[in-house]
C-alpha cells in the first residue's frame, strides 16, 4: 500500500507537537521506507534522536537531511549543535557557517556557531558571532552571557563584566551569568561581592534539579569547587538526580585532590550504571590499574564493542583501556587502544589538520624578527614589573609539576593557564611604530590580571605551555619577567602527547608524524630563545632532573625568581587548591620515575619519535 507522504508528514509533526514521539517516529520511518531521501522525515528523526540522547543516530539522520536539502536551516543548525557536543568541532564550524549563510538574521544560528568557535578556542571569532546574535535579538540573555565568556577569554575583563551584567538584567533567572560575574570579581579581589553573586545564584536556582545541575557546572568552570561540591550534594538529595550527577560530584572530588573519595564514588557508579562510559574513564585516570581489575577491564571491553557509542565515548573508553593496559605492562595491547582513540580524534579534524608550511613559516618569522639587535635597539621605559614567571615548554613536558613546586613557595601565586598573552600577541606587530605604546598597555593589563589572580604575591606563575611562541613579545614588553623553559626527553614528551586525552582535539596531537614535525619546530624556536634571551631571565629545567633531584632544581628555580628558599617547595603534593590538568592524579603524587624512559615500551610502534633530536 502506497503511503500518502504529505499526509503522513503532517501527522508526524502533529504527533510531535502533541508529545506523541513514538507515533511521530513510526510515521517518519514509514515515510523513509518509501522515500529514502525525504528531507522532512530525516530532519524530524534527527530531532527525535537528539532529544532522546542518541547523538550518533541524530547526526546520521541530519546528515541525510542536509544531503537532500543543503539549504535546510533547521537541519544545519541542529547538526552544528550536535557535532560540537560530540567533539567534531571543525565540522561543526563548517556546518554552522552554512546555517548562518542560509539565515543570516538568526540569533540562534549565530549563537550555535559562536559556541563551536568557543570549543575551538577561537575566541575572537566566537565574539564576532555572539555580537551578531545580540544584534539580531537584543533581548537575548544567552547571547550576552556568551559575549561575556568570549570577552573574558580574550582578557577584556571590563567588557566581559558589562556583558554578564546585561545578561543578568535580561534574565533574572540566569545563574550561569552570576557565577561568571563572580569569577571576574574574584580575580579583582572583591570577595564580598563574589559571595553575594554566588548566594544570589543559589537562591534563584532553589531546589530545581536542572537549575542545580547547570549551576554546578558553571561553578566548576569558574573554579568554585567547594560551592560546586555543595550544589551537587544538594542536587543528589532532590528528585530527578541521576548517575551523571554522581559522576560530576566525583570529578569535583578528583580535582580537589580527594582521590580516595573520588575512586570510591567512581567504583560505585560503574556498578550502578555499567553502560555509562565516563566513570570508567575517570576511574582509570584516578589510580593505577592492577590485575585485580580484570572484571572492570572486561566491562570496558564489552562497552567498546557497542556500535551505538558516541564518538566521544568511543574515544574515552579507548583511552581508558590504553591507560589500564599500560599500567599492567601490556604495552602492545595498550598501544592498540591508544591508536584507536587517536584515529577517532583525527576524524574530528578534517579541514583542521596541522598546517606544516604555515607553522614553519611562523617560526621563521619569529626567529627573523626577535634578534639580539632587535632587543638591543628597544628604548627604556617598558613595563619593568618582575611579577610574572612564565613556565613554558612543549605540552606534557612537566609544566604543571614545575608550577606546583614553585607555587608552593609562600611568596608565589599560581595563575594556571591564561590565554591573555597568546591572544593579545596576535594583534600586536613588533615592527609597528606604535608597538611599544600599544604593547605596554597590554603588558600593564597582564600584570593587573596576575595581581588579581594572586593578590599580595611577589611572583605569579603562568603556565600556558605554548607561550613559548610569544616569548619575543614578552621580553620586549616585560624585560624583567622570568621565564622557565621545561624540557623533557623528546620521545617521552611526544608519546605522552599521543596517549593523553585532551579536552579538545589538537591539530597536531593525534598523528605521530605531525607530532614529530611540531616538535622539531618547537626545538627550532627553543634554540633561538636560548640564544637571544638573557640567561638571568631564561632558565631551562629538565623533567628528568626534577625527578632525580627535586630539591636541587627547586632551589635553582626559586633563586631564578629572586626569592629566598622555602622548604615548602619540597612538599608540592601537599599544596592545597584544585588542579585542572589532564594529569590531575599524577601531579598530586610524590615525584616518581615511571614516566622517565616510558617511550622505550612503545619504540616499535612509534618509530617517528626515536629520531627526534634532544
């Protein structure tokens, strides 16, 4: 019997509007059985799958809808959102751009694209999108909030504060904006107003489970981990709490260094919700796996075979298995899982792979620009502050460990990873006539940022590893800033990049040849800074030396910073506060030697790393 497609489509939409999702789905499948390329049915099935939480099926249906109608704004907009949520950020940006081309006046479309740019850490592009969203719909509170997020990441604190306050004015029930505003005010040192904002956010949420869940996430993002813990405990006492909320609470305990509590929680969660991938991953990142974990490993292996896993879950379960078998010394098996995790990550990077020629040219330009003659010719009157201590190096070279040791000193504060210098250097031209005047304003703003993050400290560490790209700008504008360059055995460093799960895919980090190429460019630049920066401003520290003799290296770093020695630097694992890094558990442990020479276990699988110069 031939189906009347037009009538069936109308009934499907009516069923959706009436909340009868099962009937709508049945009708859409009947339509597609007759017309495989029916755009409307594919789109509706995509929306149904998305709302059910089946992102893999939703993306497949939405791709089919876009294939049938490349100008379907609804399909493009939903697809952009889901691709971003599942980690395919590069494709999400491409799809989001198409959606905005189709409907350039849509605030929702620009917001979705802006969120994709945020996930890619392209903050200037994100801000441009959120500006377009706010212009299209001036009363849209989320657009103002997102403007604040992008402005804050760009170091434009005053404008970010205004955007958050505008969002709060537009939506009195938006706790995320209050929490983000509190984060800015904390950086400014206004503790009383911080507490008022956080109390107000909690009051507005009340006992609403969805609101508590969103509030807890916002608190974690802004670093209010104690408040996040209390919020999640309140959520777990409310109706509607689930395993995902237990996971989030355990993650907070993990970040606060309470690993016994976190591990116990993760172990209970995997028993209660055995098909949930995230707690298996978090558990493996919170302790070493042993032969007693064979049942846990079997469960992860079974999960890995589930064809319905989202790409992110597939990545997580493979990293978890790789870490587990590495702990057990089964390196060939561990590599097979690490390889699959990276293969899936690579699928997210289509169109965003490492531009080798562009990277090489950028390094050439930095080397040609920031010469000894360039620095000698700079006039006096630059920003003379000795507050900053920049800890730089290849990622996975020990920068977090060095910051933990140094910031254990009572005169040293830790700013963590700030993108301020890296982002602002991109808009400064060192050859421009007004470079020093514009650059000095940036340098002053940076000093104010560090002071606000660590009030009363004589030195403040900042450990964004890739700041080694901007050391020429740093020394030109802040000649008294100390720099500590972290070095580590090249093969061990590159292996650690390959086997470490990062929040977002790295354009070079999931293919051994690209990692090796990137590392060689880093070495070129490091050799240049070694030649042109003053020895009393540029100290190099080897990870292997830290492991072998922490006290000797710690004393050298403290002296480099112009400070008196303090024995607290020998007890970094006892340092309080939260740690947010892929190696949260490792950095909380007493220094150990297991990571030195680790690459030897993987030499036959990753020969690209064996030929790197030291």
